[in-house]
């Protein structure tokens, strides 16, 4: 009697139920994402191109070549093996294989693919559990996929082995399984039993994996390509979205609940790979602060899943293993949290950076469980207080204020992320809620913001003294810095900024920049006391109201004086004017330049001559807002390399991978109260290559580098701006 129909029925039932459950799982998470605010539709053509390029090249994974190679083998191996899986299932049900050309070559290639995938996944386990990379989580869930893939490969090998023995196909050239099959001699009934065992194991493991993927971090296999499609275009990298502050129906501003994020932002959460690359490069995490970009994304994802399940009354788990999904935010004062994991670091020289402290603290601070009944059973026995997920506060229960204020907005996390996640905009959105809706921000930041609002600068110095530096310089050296009223036909508006106007150290940079512009016969002017803050600091601190007021005031000044080009020595001013002022009506034809770009251009045009030799070993520190935000990497280096006698040195982390000095995102005006100092850590990296000068092109970076050399008691190492170095070569002093 032929029982093949029973096997057909059971296999089709398993496949049908699994596909149905898979669709339900994905659909429910889709409904959770739909709770977010509708987002503007991006340019899909550019997005699709980027997604295809990143997906099929494994893009940013190659920043670590070992990881890149491992994932390349897994990615293309699984593409190949999916065809093989269909073939194996078809053979088991019908005894007929796929009608592929050169079929035997395909089968042999599949054997080698299985071997390569097996090697790659075992190496993945080695990196996580033996090499123990700090950025990788180590838990049962982290190892499940390794077990899945390993067992899946074993089931493929077993199925192919017994199939070759049964059919007698044991002499195929290049086949490693054929060699093993030739050595097996057993009764036919045992061979058939062995084949059926491995065939069913393969089918069931494959279907179980299908259901596991969307219910785990491996949902990124499905979501990541779409996330790459909808990510912002390259020209908008680092640009914050503006708030409609006149919306009559707005009850709050910023994001104070998970559904306040846009749908595109929520897609980020399910695209996360939990690879830890973002946390690995985060200056806050590396110096012992609370913030871990990876944990921020995963905590927001868990919260979205639990709250989405509660709001839509649809469990995220299929089959439904629990009546609720509960996540709990532990607080440092809870006795169940390991005191060693939460012990604050002292503010001292880093002597080697490590994210281990932050990783362990985050793991101790965030606990989740999917078994509500188990939680209820243990309530009051150290498990903690569990709330209805709809009552959890996004800022407080999920994200702490300490995490949000630790961010320097350097975007190294986003630059490293292989799936296009954006972390900074979410942090700024939550800061906006704290500042605009709750009126909460650190005392230092509040003081700086108040001073900017009242006097147009973070120190609160008189706004009428903004041009004093130029007046004093003219009195001392007779060098005139013209205002827009004195030189109405200028080619470039020199936007001095608060640092250049009030900070004594930055004023020296501004004077050398002026001298270089005059040496190149560039017609320029400044706004003088009419100039106001660019607003970058207050925007990154969350005060969108004040930012928009400052931006609109500056734009009106630009229009009043018919400004065509602007040059600034501050990368933060450069970025916000270049990419964010357009949202408030600034002309598309108004060109914004950083002084490194303009000086490079003047040198290329032969208007600046680097005649004087400078015998210095210069290590270059890249500003985040130049290198990562605006891709200004080559220009300052080419200019420095052209200086006679100068030797350009590079740190281990340079260019777009450079570590932040610690001043961005408003941190310039706030004290570091935990962990080691970021600027000292960066200076130690610079000193490792034995420079005589640390060069930069940002007033914030210059200040932080100089403070770092003082703290490390290295007065022999100078800190100079690009303009100061070039001025020495051009002007000879």
C-alpha cells in the first residue's frame, strides 16, 4: 500500500500552516509600525539603487573584513541553498528533481556551499562566544540562529548523503558527499529510514526557521532591504526634520511616546541586526556613559512590540505563547541589579577605550519577558514592577534622560550601521519633547540656551560686543575687517560665529583666516554686531522654537544684504546652513562653504602660495560635522600635504571613522559627569602617532584638543586650526 499521499498531506499541511503563521507574524508587526506618524515618501529610485548595492555587496559589513567575508558566504550561500531546498523537498515527495541544466554540477556546488555556510556560521559562533567581541550580545537567543543554521546544514548533508546511497550515485566528480556515500553499506530499509529522517528534519527545521526569523532580531533579513530603500538620500545625511510649530492640533512637540515617531523611524527598529557596530564606535559608550545606540534601538523595538500588541490586541508571538508581552525598565537603585554593573566610572584619562562597561550596564538595566504568567507568579520576588505597556513612559521607563543627553550627535553609529538605521534623529526628537513639552534639560545646557536666547551667544556676553575682536585687531595691527555696510559688493560673507566672536583662542583662527582671504584678494565682509547664533547648538539640544527663530532671522539678514556665498570656520554652522536652512526659505542659489573647502580651492586656483616650510609632524583630527555629515575629508589633507616640510600623520580612527572630540550635540556647553573624558581619549589617540601638532578645522574640536593636551600635561604638542597652519606657510609667520 502506497503511503506517499500521507507524506504529501503532512508536508503540505506543515508548509501551509507555517506560511500562514509567517504572514500573520509579519502582518502584526506591520500594524505596530502603522501606529507611527505617516512619513513623507522618499525618492524610491535612489533608495532602490542604494538598497541593491548595499544588500548584494554586503556594504558596510566590509568595514570589518572578517565579518564582511562571513556574511557574504552566508548571504550568497543561503540564496543558493534556497533553490537546493526546493529541489530536496521535490525529490522527497516525487522522486523527481528540478529541471536545471548541468544538474549534477549544481548538486556538487550545493555540497560545497553547505560546507562554506557551515564554516561561516561556526566562525560566527567563535567570534561571539570564544573571541567574545565586546559589541556582541551573548545569550541563549543570540545563539539560537547558530543552532538553527548548523542543524539545517547537517540535515541537508544527511539528506543528500542518504539520497546518493539509495540511488547509487556515488561517483560524481568533485562530490565530497559521494565519497562518504560510497563507504556506507546498510540494509535498504535503514537507508530509507535515514533518508526520511533527515528529509523531515530539513523540512521542519526550515519551516521553524521561517517562523523564528520575523519573531527575532533576524527580522532584519526581511526588513533591512526595505529600510535601505526608504533611508534618506545621501545629500540629506545628518539633516534634522523641522517641526510645524504652528500646528493648531499639536498637544506636544517632539516624541514622548513610541507612536510619536514616524513610520520610517519605526521600521528602523525591526531592521536592527543587533551587531553592536554602532555601540562599538560610540564615543559615549566607549568612555563609560549610559548611552548605547544598539540598546536604544532594541529597547525602542521591544517597547513598540509590547505596546503595539496591547493597542492592537494581537500577540506578537505565533503560535501565541503568552497573553501579554511585558518589558520592564530596571532602575539603578533596584537592589536586584548588580552593583558592579552600575558602578560609575571616575573622570580620568581613558588609558584604552572599552564599551564593556556600558554593555553590561545596559544588559542589567533592561529586562524583558514574553511570559506574562511567569512574571505574575514571581511578582514581588525580585522580578520588579510590571505595568500595562500602554502606561510605560518612553522617557523614563524605556529611555533614561541620561542616555539622551550623553549623545554628541557624531553620527558614527549611523555611518557604521549596515542596515541604514538612524539613531541621532530619534534622540533629538526625544530631546525636543523634554525641552519643548516638559521643560526639562541639564542645568549647563539650560544656561547656554538661555544665554543664546538673550544675547545670541552661549556665554551670555553682550551681543553688542560681537565685533569687538575685529575692532581691537584694527587698533592693534591696523588690519581692517569690513562689514557688509562698509563693503556692500562683497563676494563672500564671512560668518564668524559665536566662537570666533567671543572665544579668545578661536579669534586667533579668525584673524589668520582673514589674512589669508586678503592675501588671496578675496572680497569679503562680516555682519558685525548684526550677526546672531546659527542655532545649531539649540537645535541639537532640542529647542526647535529658538532654532527656527534664529534661522529665520539670519536668512532675513542674508536676503537684506544680497548674500550669494557664505564661508564659515565652524562645521556645525556650515552643516545647518548648508542642509537645514533651506527648509526655512533660504535661497537654493546661496552657496555655503567651510573654510577648509575655500582655502583648498584658493590654493588650487593659484591664489594662495605655500612658500614657507613648516617642519612639523601634524596629525589630523576630522570634525564629525565635516567628515561624516558632509564628506569633507580630502580637501584639508591635500592642502596640508602641499605645505613644504610638513609631514601629515593619520590616527587609527580617521576620516569618516574618526572619533568625536566630545563637543557636538550641545556637549560643548555641558560637563561630563560620568565615565572618562572623550576629548582626552581622542587626544591620547592622536599622541599615539607621536605628532608635534594636532590639526583640526573646527573651533569646538580645537578647544577640546587643547584642553586634552593640557590635562595630559603635554604642552609641547601644539593644537592648530587649518587656517593657522596654512597662514604660516603662506605668510611666513
